[in-house]
């Protein structure tokens, strides 16, 4: 496995400066943002698509710093009921698939999206309970009319370019847990899998290691990010907590730097289970810890992961 980072973390730097910066800290792979929620701070997607020279320059810049591209990310909401929001997300997703192919990258990361509750809706409607029965009717309509039709076509488009689509299981979107991840794959295509981020699963009260065992080889990419549940708040308000990210002291959960939600022993077990499940790719650090600077958070995550990582593939064991 290799240490990676979602490079939009350093959107204040040029690509050259950001690449040099993370390489000096021990990073080996980068996940590059191409638009939508993470933005595309380091390059122009259209310019890269239209220029072989610019693509070669990008790859050389990274190679000169000892870096590889683990994935391209375009997290958005292609199923948003407002066409003014959804259409750009869809276009960026398609461009990202084409760019990944042109750069020799195999994985594109996105969210599954969330439709509204009807064709008249203005905002997404994330269903979280089965009663009153209206909610189940909404859920059935979403999957039948919006989710399956869109992602079946998008998966077929990605297959033509040799690309795997990796979705984060994230609250607020139709794919948010193991079951919905596997449902989308079963309905829409076997090149759909997971960008596995344990922080979103901790937040929901799930066991990420059990989820790794269930998902197995459908894990195409991994985010290294932690979550801490603060029981003084969660005992009172549960974990469906919508307080602003800035209200840390009162929220039930916080995204934390690797090692600050769960210690190195947990991360050792997590990484070992990924290996057992057949994953040997990047551990891409996504820093969203509001209590630490970007540099400090990245440095602490690297230190924890270096202690926990399995860096060599196992050999054959012979018994006497």
C-alpha cells in the first residue's frame, strides 16, 4: 500500500508547489480534484483534455516528485432535482472519466447523488426512516426513476473508457452504507464500487472493518480519515446532528485526523483487513479536521499510517 493525499487540501498552492510539498512529507500518490464540491484548483480539465502536451507535462511534474495519481475526484450531486445544479455535475463527471482514461488513471471518485422527492422538487430528499409510508414511496420512486436509470448509463459510459466508478458512502446521498453500495452495483454495473472512507461509517455507528469484509474486492480506493463520536452530546442528541461544523463543542461527532478518533491499533487492524480483502492501493488522506491546520493534520496522519501500514506484498509461505 502507498501513502496518498487528496491534493485539493493544498488549493492555495500551485500544482508544482503542492506536489513538492507533499512529496517532502512522504506522500507517494495524489488524488486530484477535477471539479464539483472539491473543485479543480490545480489545472484546467478542458485544457488537459484537448492537449497531449499538457497531459505529459502534468504526469512528468508528478513523476519528478516521485508521485503517482491514485484517482480523479469529482464529488457532486448528479441527481440533484435542480437541473442548474445537476447538469454541471454531470458534465464534469463525464469529462473526468475521459480525462482519467487519457492520463492512464483507472478510478474516478464521486458521490452517488440524491434526487428530490418528486419531479416537482427543488432540493434533494434523503430518506432516513420507513414510516410514515410516504418515505418508502419516495425511496422507491428515487431508485426506480432517477438512481438506476442515471447510473446504469453512466457506468456503461465509464466502461467504454476502462474506468471504475468509486462512490463514497456518505449521509445525504442514496449510497450511504454497505447495503446501498452493493445495491447500486447490482443494479447498475460491476464497474461500480466503493471509495471506502471509514469516517462516514463511524459517524453512522457502523463498524468499518466489518464493512470491508462485506464489500471485499468492490473497494476501489480508500480515504484515510477518522471520526470521533463525543458521547456527552450523542447520548442526548444521537448522531444525526446538523449543527454547523464550526460548533465543535456541541456536536455529536467530528471528523478527525487519522489517529485522533481511533488509535493506531485500530488502523493496523483496518489496513490488515483491507489487505485480506484484496486491496493494495493508496490510502488517500482527506484532511477535514477543524481543530488542526492542514500541515499538522497531514503530518499526524502520515505518522499514524506509517506505523500501521503494510508496505510489502506477502510472499509464499512454505511449511516444512
